[in-house]
C-alpha cells in the first residue's frame, strides 16, 4: 500500500477525524503538483488511536514540538506529518469541521477547504505556497467564500489583498495568457478583499 493508503486505512481503522492539507488538499482543485508525503490535520483525541494503527504498519513516531507536529516515518514509504493543535494559526478542529470530502482515484478522502488552504499557505509564506495560492485563485477565485477569507485573515493579522496580489505573480507560465489572467485576478482580488 502507498503512504496515502496507509494513512487513510489507519484513519478508518481508528475512526480518526482528519483533513488532508498541503499538496494533497490541492487535488480538490487541480492536479498540477504531486507529493509523496502526507500532511494532515487530525483531531487531538484521535492521535493515539491513529498512532497505534500506523505503528502496526511499520511507522515509527517522533514528536516535533518545535514545528508543533507529530511525525510518522516509514523507512521505505516516506513521512506522514500530523498536526493536532493548529496550522498557520487556524485551530485543527476548525479545519476538520470545514473540510471537504472528495473522491480521488477511487478513494474517499477529506481535504481542508480551499479557503483554509489559502490561509494556511499564506501563513507559511514559502515560494511554493504562494505559487499554490496563485493556482487556486486561477481555478476558483469566484467560487471562494470571500466573507470567510476576509474575516479569518483579519483574525490571523494577514493583509489579504497584498498577499494575494503578490501570490498571482507566481502563476505558472503554462496557463493560457498569463498577463490577462494576472490582470483578471488582480481585479477580482481588489473587488473581493477588504484589506
């Protein structure tokens, strides 16, 4: 089984509430980037049941307090990183509550919402995260819950308009007519953001 399958089966076996984050959450919007590792928000009360199931599958556990995550490492398959408190300042329980179920290649998976994915990536602020945000905006800018984005960005002290406008400069060159796409997105961001 793959790393993702191990995680999903272990969640099912332990009845753990979760939501995938990072590159896996992007697949609900587009499949432009791949990943081998799994990053997930997991309800704190479910961590120890999930830990037991993952250890049965050959993973060993490391608590990483500096990065506030629980790491499960497999010598051949890779890493599963689990967050139980918050990601980017958003409580894990909120991320799970707002999560979106999807079907991916015959698997039922749950991903954080596109809005939460944007906020988490804005909080991280790495170059890759900003490019991911640009792709999300390119595909679904008008479908996003802008009231939620504006309210949560304010709580997180994120200058939403500035950061989103900055992110669209990282649109990949393989999209149709990048200058036109950037202009359209800039107009939409100015229209839909409060700050």
